């Protein structure tokens, strides 16, 4: 490998954020201010309750989100680490806007 050190920050970031749906869940929480399981599920056709539950567990374990339980409702909020990931989403947004249409420019 060309990278001379084990702790490759890009590899580690992709490992944390690269699972299917993770960035879209972060997008919904950061940009759309969705914070409930059902809201995020409805906003992402094809995402199943089982996968969303798994992703929330993983994201909580990684310190990206915090689960907030009050009475009979559960909400999720981005932690500081989750907020830091928003800059990655902004880069994707910029790239998507600039290169939409796939014309190679």
C-alpha cells in the first residue's frame, strides 16, 4: 500500500460512514431536521425498519447520534461527531450540484 500508516483517516471515515443509508440518515437529520424513526423511514423509500434500526445502533455506537427517550417517544439527535460529518454531506451536495447530469464536465 502507498499509505505508510495503519490509521488511514479516509479508510476509517469510510468504514464509519460508508454503509448503505448512513449518509442519507445523516442528511435527513442535519438538513431536514428529521429526528424520529418513522420520519426517516418514510423519507427513504427502500429503507426497511430492520436496516434503519441497525444503522441507528451502529451510528450510536460510533458516537454519531444519541438516542433520546422521553415518555413514549424516541428521538435521535446528532452528536458533535455527527455534526462534523455534515461537512462531508456538504461536499457531496456541492459535487452533486456541479456535476449533475453526468456530462463529464
